[in-house]
C-alpha cells in the first residue's frame, strides 16, 4: 500500500468495503506502516480513515452523478421540466 501512496501521492487512505469491518483494528497499524514506507510522510503524514462497509461505494457515488443538478438547484430542474411539458 505504501508503494501505491508513493506513486499516486495521496494524503489520505480510506479503508472501506470489506476492510471497513476491520477498520478499527487495522487503522493504527496501517497508518504506522505507511508512515514508515511513504517517502513524503516526514512532511505530510498519511491519514488513514475508516469508511463505510458498503461493498459498492463506486456504484453508489455514480448513482448520485445524474442527481447532482437536481440536488443543487431543484427549482430550476423542476422549471425546465414544466417548460418541456408545454
């Protein structure tokens, strides 16, 4: 995992899916392991968070993409719908 963090240069690792169930037990060990292996950890220590145990977070996130406009401004979306109906 340290190699992936080094290559992608991400400051935060989220233990999700099946790992979230073990997250509380793993988070400290993963964080200390990353601190030893991540080249930039001296300046920006990696943060390990425990996410949800939802096994399909990407699909859940993708489902929200078409709804972003509606959630951001429901009035304009509804107004466009009414205008299209006439």
